[in-house]
């Protein structure tokens, strides 16, 4: 399990599989929420997580694959794409500082 301070997060990746677009909506929402914090938000396939990602958000069913693709990154599994408390933890860590682990 990796840990990062929210003030050090510069890139958040929303990783998906061949889904129905919910993860794209989440990435768009996070871009708006984190725009003032100079955090880049990208949407990528779970098997192609970029090396410069600091935090990876993905559905809990993809978390194991995300950990293989990005073993040294903080992986934040979620259950629902909109309104999940885990996403709120990421946003709060970036905006207020504090440790984020996953």
C-alpha cells in the first residue's frame, strides 16, 4: 500500500476497462473540482496507467489490475463513479492536504 500527501498530488488518473463512459464523467468532474489546485486529471485504460500518475482511481473490480499496472502508485478503488466517498477523500486530500493511502 502506497501513501502520498495531498499537496504532492499533481496527476490523478481515472482508470477504466471497456465501460459505458461513467469513468469519463468522473474524470471530467474531477478536472473541474481540482482545476484550482494545478492537478492534471487523465482518463486511461487500466492496463496503460502512465508512469507519472500520483493517484489512480478505478472501480473496485479493477483495483488488482491497476496495482499490477502501477505497483508504486496510490490506488483508490471506488464502488460508484459519481458520489463515492473515496473520490471525496481524494479531492479533500488535494484541496486541504493530508495523507492519502491506497
